C-alpha cells in the first residue's frame, strides 16, 4: 500500500485498516531520538543505548516508519524496529560501553565525536577494496564514484542519491552517510559517466546505486539518465538499485518519460 492511500478490497470497498493521512515526508536523525522514544514508549536505558550507537553509525528514519509500521508493544523484537533503529549489537561490546559511558556522563559533543571517529577508523567502510579495485579510468585518470566490476555493467554512485528514506541497521554502506568526504564514494560528474560508457562498447548496463538514487528529484535523475540515452551505440538496459520505494528496471527513453510523469 502506498503511503497516503487507504487499503481497498477486491470489490473496491475499504478494508478494516484505517486510511493513512497524507503527510509531508520528514526524516528524523539522532537529535530526534528523545521525541521518537517518547512516542514509542521506550525506556531511558533504551534511549541511551540508541544514542550511543547512533553517534558511531548513522541513524535516519522517517515519520511513517515509526508511526505506522512499528508496534510499540512488540519492541525490542518488532522487526521494523530492529531493521531501522540503532541496536546494541551493531558495535563491539567494548566500543558500545565506551560510547554509552560518554553519553551517560554528559561528555561534550567534541569528545563523543572523537571517540566515534576512533571506532569508525577500526571498521572497514569499503569492503572488498572498492575504493581501489575496479575503479575505471578515462584518459589515464581514475573516475571517481564509479565501479566497473563486471564486463557489461558499470556501477554509478550519484552524489545526490547517497542517502535513503531510512537507514537499515544491517547496511554496510554507513560510510556514505556520516559526512566524511574522504570516506564517501560518490560522483557528480554525469559527463564522465557518459564518456566512459561511450568509450567502452562492452558496457550494456548502468546500475545507479547508493544509498538510494530514487530519493533524487526527477530533474536530477534526468541530468544523469538522458545523456546516456543518446550516447549509447545501441539500446542498452539501465537499472536502478536501492532500498527505496521504487526499484524497477527501465529501458532507454521509455522509463525516463514515465519517471518524469510520476514525479511532476
């Protein structure tokens, strides 16, 4: 069921599920945890645990998730709560206790951030060496924000799509969301993507990934996609991959027009 729509039965009659009132999208972060904890009836210990974890690994959730999808009476075992809220097991126990102690004693934000940076420095933000391996080159220079892992497929990380409507607790792409430019894997260069595809005729698909590229506005999507449609030597499929609300294959100009109509 789409956000903002009522559920209807086979005959068109409303089901027993209440209609969801359309609301403007609102994303919540670590600073909003106290208000969310109150709405979900969480204990002070649960709130402290989440504060400790979320300073190391990023937290973001929208209103719809915790207002409509989570059963407060089933926390902490509610599956959507487990999926979208910081969990103690996301950190090594020693690291968790260190961060929790800082939160409890009211340490300064600078001290907390420094400790979080040290923990992140021991983690592997880009598994499988993706910052060094499979990085394509154009004119003898490395092309940032792209990977060419497979002969026929190029992965492209548009910078405006390196976020999600909610961050999953299992996601290994945390480095995309912590605001560190040295860790973030992204590109704003649509021209580089087009030129690389043009110069490599073996490429038959471009995978837009993130984050979730479908959080981008249609006008931004158009700047990336439309040049590809005219640059390719043949009718190549393009795909979008993400955890968002729309993750469907599309083919040359056909899908771009439908995306534009859907986002007007």
